[in-house]
C-alpha cells in the first residue's frame, strides 16, 4: 500500500507577501500621521502670528517695532517650522511608492516637485523673518535694509503660493488614482490651484500691500491645500490601521 504524505499547509500570516504588506503599511500610516501633524502645526503657526503681524505695505519702522517686540514668537515659529518641515517630508516620503505606482505616476512627480519647492521657499521665508528679528534688535536698525528684507519676505510668500498649487494639483490627481485621496479633490484641487496661481501672478501688487482681493483667492487655495493634506492623512491612518 502507498500512503500519501500531505505537505503542511502554509501559514498565510508567515508568507512573504503578508509580511511585506505589514511592513509597507507602517510607513504609509506614518505618512498619514505626518500629514495630520503638518496641518496642525501650520494652523498653530498662523494662530501664533495672529493679527499683530504687520501688513505687506507696512513701513520699515512698523516692521522694526513688531520684530523688536516679538523675538520670542520668532523663536517659536522657527521651532514650529522644524516640526512642520519634518512632518511634510514624512508625508511625501511615506506616500511616494504608493503614488508612483498608481495610474498617474507623472502627476505624482509633479506633486513632489511642488512639495520640495514648499520646503525650500518656506525656509527662505522664515530665514528672512529671522534676519528681520536680528536687525530689529541691533543698536541702530538700518531702515533701508529692513525695507528690502520685508519686500523680499512678501515676494517669496507670493512665489510660494505657486508651488503650493503645483503640489496640490499633482499630489491630488495621483492620490485620487491611488485611492488615498477623496474623489472630491478631483475638482477641488484644480480650483485651488488656479486661485493660488492667480495670487502668485499678482505678486508684485500683493507684496506691496495692494490687491487684497487677489490675495484672498490665494488664501482660499491655501485652505484647499490644507484640506487635501488633512483628508488624505486621515485616510492613510484609517486604512492602514484597519489593514494591520
């Protein structure tokens, strides 16, 4: 007689594919937390700045007075930038593989280009605020240097809006295709991108404290960007949490 030896059944939990799925979910979930942390810190940054910050058309003496009185706030904003920068980089890096393997990998590349621009330009923006704080605390602040730094600060901000729009458009299209971004951003993101682009194009006027209406368009586009990052982050945390 012959006996048939039945091989032991494979343990699904120990299979390479299951292990890979678990390991892949970890950076994806971390990316979700990074997105939520980024949005939270950015909102706090704007609360800390508050309405006391001088307007774009403020005089050099008004700018000096503000930064001379708010050195502690400048330190706090720099610390917040460190956290928000790391959080945004975590979000971008953690979603890179998933977006790059979606049906729209080209748009993912466009989004990452915009994300890199955000990190660089916001760093320059904050560096100009640090410089203004240093000049304001000198024995004899040079008002001409303050005027130049303030104009540069406002101009960098308007250029930053374009890169936010690029990131919003590219990442949202790739995110919708990958199933990690709500489909509503298929039409919300283009609207926000157009608003941000218009504000950037009006940069010379906005930097001088004029064209407040067009600046408002940019703020609406910025809110759409934050909503995109937040909702995508929530989906990443929830879905990977269920999967694990």
